C-alpha cells in the first residue's frame, strides 16, 4: 500500500528537545507578560524535565517524518489520561512507580496461524525482526485537547502479518495490564477492568497504526503506557490503549471499555471528525497543549488522505 505524507506536515526532522524548550520558555514568558498586563495570573514555569530511561536503537526519521513542533517531554509526561494510575491529568506521572514493567511479555493469540508470546527484550532488541523507527504523530483527545508526540515503535501490521492471521480474523482486541493491588486507579469502579480496546483488522494492518515502545528516543515512560502501547493517530486518544499484555484476533466485533461504559459518548470507531460533536461539547476546534488559542480540528486528525478509503461508503456518524 502506498501511503503519502499528509500535506499539512512537511517532511523534515523533529525540532530538537533542547531548542524546543528554549522556544517554549520564550513564548511562555511573552504570554505571562501579556496576562500580567491584563491583570491575569499564570502559574510559574517549572524546570523542564529531561527524558530518562534506556536509549533506543531506532531509525530517525521514520516513514512519517514531520516539521510540526512536538510537545515537550514535560507536556507529554505531565498531562495525560491513564486511568489505571488515576483519573486526574497529573495522576499518571505522580503514580508512575506503581506500574511494574519488568518482567513483561506480550501474548498474541486467537485467529493467527503462529500464536506467540514475546518478551519485552524481543521487542526492543536492535536485531528484532521489526526494527524501530520514529513516528511523529498528532494525538487528539476526545476531550478536545491535542499534542504532537515523537513516538518510537514499529507498525503493528508488520508483526501481525508475520503471525499469519487466518481467513476468519476480522477484529484485533487489545488488553492492558490488570494489577489492582498496585495500580491505584484499578481500585475504583470508574471503568470495568482490565481496559480493552479493539480495531477492525484492516485498521490494525494499516501502516500508520503503531506499537510504540519509546518517546523522545528513549524507552516509554510508565506514565505514557510503558512498556508498549498502541498509537492510532486518526482516532481519538482513548483508542490508543496503554501497557498492553495481550492481543487477540477474533471473528466477531468485541466490546471496548469506553464504548461499553458510555456508548452515547464513546463510539467503537472513534475517528476524529470535527463535524460530529461529542454529546456535551463541540469537536470542531481543539486546544493544543502549550498554546493559548484553539485551532481547527482536522478530519481524521489530519490523516484523511491515508485512511479515508478504509471507510468509503460508511455512514460518517457511525465512525464517531
């Protein structure tokens, strides 16, 4: 399949983290001065955190390079939804140590001819059959905020094709870790645990669909879904399940956690569509974390050229 680079993202390397931080401090200082002149306050800027963890061996740029400015490491690790670690945006970072990622294995089973259990080191090895690359993707949350994130990972389809899905396979189900003794969010009844998501098989095989194991060139931080998570950039962020332990190929469409919990608000497909509002707010605009003004939301989060053919002939309202 030939997949072009979106016109909205010219192809060039990502802005270096150090340069980006300096630019953000400059912009932040200007915004702070403006708000002070208007008599409004702004929280003091904290010292920027430095990416930590093992440095990964990966290809940069990968298949989808970008000139769009990535959010800082602080933004990405300090503001996220990861309900296993708490329901607040800062809870995942505060409770990150509760997630135990060593040892870790990923089971792939169901309608595949070659089911397998992979240790984490099998996925991170520079000699793995699926070499790692950088993918700089937009992330659009259903809550109408967004980021641009430099993931490191490999296409899910590359792995699934090696395992040979059977002719009966129609959907791919993902399950995250279940550890209520350690994970504070799983002590609540907010959601049915373990967290489960699913894609249609053609969505899972699409070249944009990524299994991410890193961020900013290092292993994925716990607060962002370590050690391995799904990234589907044309869908709302809740589809990109974190801390995956099991992948199963099935014949019938399965339930997914948020769709089961609140089907009127969280669809199965959950494709980003500015023309289809959430029941409680508009989806036409979004707030990029770190920016002052809102911006228009793009159909399919800017990946329409690549993925719209997957849904040709379907009712757009069914793709929410």
